């Protein structure tokens, strides 16, 4: 593994959570058991006065939520850099079992909330008023609950159904080794070679990756189909109209018309992206359309690799140009070792940020190999961490934000970084390199995400029967053809995209694809507003991020003067990307 001569391993430091699975960790598990017992008793015993009852349940829940957050995060973060860590795995199961004990009481409480007049109660209680958004959502969701017995049974079975199928995908892909010209590489390492400046390396890596999937395709196909089957059964029992409706109501706090406006703008704009893909194919010397293995090929003069310290300086420089607060925040995250930097065997692929608002910190996982894309990812994940910092001021139960707004701060920070990088460049080849990186990323987030959305839509329709790996492959190919049109070579697509993207493997979090497109276009739209009036923008930006935890998506965006139910907003944001594409195409054709 390349280390760019730096002596540090650059692992994240989890000590502010716990120092290990002993001592304080075990004490906190005992405390959790005690609090859960009290909660069950509280819910069962005390329904005399609505306000006193609801307030005391909430106060107890605040303590439990903080404790679960700490215990779970420590185990899950440990597991994400060491996927076979048995202790972490064991404690996730233990905590899950402890929580499951309270399911029956939770159902009771939820059904109780459904029947109280929250509008009236919040007039006399600050606590109820502060939590009125999540309480009223709880009441609405109550109408989708099954019987108490069924909810308890399902919560007990979850670990061996949906969750375990997801785990199979995680373990098989984390442990998968690809033979790249005789050299054994992890899947993440191999997929990272798609960004190599050497065309032979990209092509060889692509074929090595495709070949490696063969050994796990049947197992992962079963796990994917079972997850979607389970999800279908559950949503039907819970009387949701369809998986999207569930997702919009439960995970997005968003109206269907906002999603429809977004998707219809994207479908309309496909030809703009195709223009870029064709120009890229021509630039790389392909006679036909672009083959999948060259989709991420860097164009222009790509400065071989950027070391991590340089990447950090670039991010800080960009963030400080936006606001000192954002710059100082990123500096703190880097200095205090919140980031796990390099890929290694047994570490999950990709990148993510975990907010830990109860300790006012976050952790960022990267698989940094020094590409320009990796640098943008660093800015992106630190954007998530900044969002986490803003919501640290919130009440303990108001720290979750919906999936599509989760990408707001990240995309915004990535945009600041990209714009800052390009503003410094005068050399044509270097300009192409940076501009192309940005356009390539947008193409992923709009067009590839469209293919994943179409695939998942199709998957939900068909998953009532088991689907073979070859069926899933042909479904993926069809989705890619519909999204990329003739922008990609139809003979060299990526039929296994369903294996390597972890987002499909969750029973509750379906359609974790359009949130990225939402995030990108909302972020770009915000950036356009920022340029128009930076001072005014800065006044509202943090407030808007704060609002994400307790308002509908429509209300959050309206606070910045944006109406997401209208296609016009999405079209305007897409036009910002179109300008970049036009600029790039001219440079490529010169
Ligand atoms: Zn993100």
C-alpha cells in the first residue's frame, strides 16, 4: 500500500468514545439495560396526565438515545476498519437484543401519541413543543404499525433476516480479492485503479474486477433478493402504497411531487451529459462510445498523486475562503485524528462520515490513494462532519436528518473545493483535469444514480421471486442503457454494479440513490445563491442546516428561498452543471 512517505498510519482515534470493549463500555451497557427497564415501566405505568407522561418518557429516551449512539458508534466504527472484529460484532448483537426488549412498550407509546392532541399539549409544555416535529411523525407512523406481537417478533427476527443478508454482502465484498495481472488486490484497491492515468491499468483492473465477482455473485444475488423480498412483505403488511412512498414519508420527510419534479428534470437533461461522455470518448481515442472502464479516466494533466497533507491544505484553503468557522472546524477534525485515511484489507470500501453529536465530534472514513477525486471526497465528508457540528447544539432526539438533506453540506463543501481548485489554474491541461473531475462526479451523481434508481425500481417489482445473478446482471445493464443512453458503449457496461454498492442492502433505507442527486442539485443551487449574496447566505446557511432535523424538506429548502416542488429549481441547478460541461467540451475539442 502506498504511504507517500508519511510515517503515521493515519487511523482515526476512537478514544473519546471508549478505549475498548471493557471497563466504561461494559458499565454503559449495564446502564443501558437499567434505563430500558425504567422506560418499559414508565410507559406501562404512567398514563395519568398526558404532559407528565410524555415528558418523562422523552427525558428517559434522551438518555437512552445518547447511550445507544455511543455504544453502537464505537462498535460499528471499529467494525468498519476491521470487518471481522468479533468483539465489535458481538456487542452490536448484545445492544440490539437489549433494545429489542423495549419494542412492545415503544409500540404502546407510539399508539398513545397517535391519539393525543399534540397541538394543544405543546402550548403547555416546552419539551413537547421542542419535539413536536418528531412526535407528530411518530403519531403518523403509528398507523403503519403491526400488532404488538408482530412488531416484537419481527424486531427479534431482524438480526437473522435483513441485517444478516446485508452483512453477507459486506463481508464477501470486503474479503474479495481481484487478480490484477498476477497481483492480488482488494476490491476497493482494484476499483480505485479506474482513476489511473494509464489506460492499460484501468482496462485490466475493470476486467479483473468483473472476473472476481463471479465467485461471489450467487451468494450476493440471494442476499439482495431476500432483502428486497423482506422489504416488500413488510411494506405491504404496514400498508404503504409502495417502497418510494415509505421512503419519502419515513426517511425523507418529503412530498412525492418534489421527487417527481427532480426526476423529471434529470430525465430531460440526459442528452447534456451524453454530450460530455461522447467528447470524453473521442478525446481518449475511442471509435465507439465510451467503455465503462474509461468512465473515470482522468483527462488533462493529472498530477500523478496528491499526498494526504497536501489534500488537507487544499481543503483548508477552500473552506477558509467560504467562512473562518468552516475552516477552523476542518482544521480541528484533521488535527484531532477524526479521519481514517488509507485503504487496507478488512476495511470497508468507499467513504463515509459518522456524526457523533452527543460528544460534539464526527469520524470520517476514507480510502485515500491520492487522486483528485479522493481530495474532493475529503472535502465532501468534512462537509457532513460540519453538518454534525451544527446539529450538536440540538436536543438529543433531534439529531437525525433525512437522507437527501444529509448530502447538502457535503456537496456544498465539495463544490467550494472544486471551484477554488479551478480558480487557481491557468494551464489548459490542468484546467481540463479539474473541470473534468467535477463533471465526471456530477455525471455519476445524476446519470449513474438514475441507473441505480431505475434498477431498484425494477428490483422491487421483481423481488417477490428469487432472482438469479444473471437476471440481476441483465436488469442492471437495462438500467444503465436507459440512463446513459448512447453515452456509454453498450457492449462494455458494468453488470455487477449491484454487488459493489452497499446502498441496496438495507431493509429500511430503500432507494438510497436519488438523495445523492437531490443533494448535488440542491447544493449547486445553494452555491448559486451564495454567489449572488454571500453575506445574506452566510446568515441563513447554518440555520438551514440546523432546521434539517425537525422540518420537512420543503420547509428546510424554503428557508433559503427555494421551492423544490417546482421543476424550474432543478432545471436551473442542472444548468449550472451544463455550463461546466460546455466549457469542458470546448477545451477538449480545441
Ligand atoms: Zn455524502
